[in-house]
C-alpha cells in the first residue's frame, strides 16, 4: 500500500523568542514492512541546523527558531510504501543491546495497580505471544480511550489507576507490563491511516515487544490489533521521551498554542 502523508505542526509563543531549538523525529524509518519513496520537511521562522541518527536508528533533525519570532511552523510530507507482515518487524538492530529494553523508565515503572494486573496475567501460562495479546486486551478493557485526562508526563501507573488514557498511555502500560514479564519492549511513534477519514487527529503511538523466534512484534493497544499496512513507523525508544515526534527548549517565550494537522491517505500506484 502506498500512503501519502502530510504533517504540519504550528506553535504560537506568548512573547518573542530569544533562543529556541526543536528536535524533530518525523522522518519514517526504512525498515521491514515500509519503504520511503520520498520525504521532505519545510520550516517557517526556523533554520535547519543538523541531522543525525540516534541510538535507536531514528533520524533526528535539529532546527533553530529564528530570534524575535512568535510563530513557528514545521511541515513534513512524503510517500511511503507499506507491506503486511502481521506486525512483525524482525530481529533486533540498533546501537543499544536488547537487554536495554528490559529496564523500566519513570514513565513505564509499575506500581500497585499494574502489579495487580500482572498477577492476573500470570495466572494463565500462555506462550509469550498469547500473553502479550492478552495484556493488550486487558489494558484497553481497563483504560478506554479518553482524551484530555492525561498528558506527556502521565505515567503508566497513573493512567491505569485512573482508567483513562490515549495511545501514549496504552503503550506505556503495555511496555511496563512486558518488561515486568522479562520481555523486552519499546515505544513507537508514527502515523496511522484511519479507514473512514484522511485528516487524522494526531500522530499515533503503539508498542513493540521482542518475542523469541519472531523478533520485534507490534501491538496497537488502542485499536486492539497488530500494525498492518496502514501504519508507518517514524521513531522508536524506551518510552515517549526517546521517540517524541517534536521536542524542544525555548528562552524568552513559552508555547501558548499548539496546532497539529495530520493527513494520511491511500495513494493509487500505476502498475
């Protein structure tokens, strides 16, 4: 499937910026299941600084906001060919060893609520893949999609205890449970084409777990499925902080308003 993607992020600062840097992880990965046909980024009121590959093989672009401005716009667009591998990405690669995805982070670390769910999951001795699918279903059952209840700083334990969250929270809970079961797991940010619309609400997030014999396998907890050709992987990390699409610092102005527009559509390919 060929997907055409357009993603625009607009910032409005409350006062003129003295100095600001933005770190962008918006370039899709060239991995099993997807091929990048073309991809470009444009900036308004910002200048490209450098591009590098981080420890997770993410393409990271660093831009500097022009001094004195109060508006910033970043637009990326391109086309990606995707294929159906039932969510299987394959064997591990990257600059970090596999064991580094077994350690908990501040966002994934289980508390009493997550430990109670772990005890329930351990009652049935499934094979690892079945256990992970059961974990995914259990999370969605306990944490229905609820916008506005959490933010980027909400932990997996907090979200599960509240019974509210979005895709980021679902992924963090899943990752925390998997790691507690001694299964390496990581966070994925990217794009999802919803079947009933072109304009999406935002970028999407899901999780991957490393299963012996298969390698990395994707789990979209929010939709109760493994990623299919409608998904495009952009960045991976141990949690959101290492795979955030956009992150930055600013001096002289704080973000007052943020608008995100994401469009993903199926593009016909001439045979």
